[in-house]
């Protein structure tokens, strides 16, 4: 069983799907923020490229 599935199974145990969905949403938002930072940092202008 993949590590993520084990973590989600442990989180959702005896709590219903609500907390699992919260964890998935939180991980997705953090991942999207990190991806945006990684992609956009290449476009910043430090005034060193003249």
C-alpha cells in the first residue's frame, strides 16, 4: 500500500470522509502553492540580466 494511502487511511479511521477530504484539500493547496512558486520564480527580474 502506498505511503499516501496509509496516511489517509489512518486519518480517516472512525471519522468518516470529512477529515480525509480536508487533508486531501490541504495537501492539494500546499502542493499548488509550491508548484506556483517553483514555476514563477524563474520569471522574477532581479535586474541582473541586462
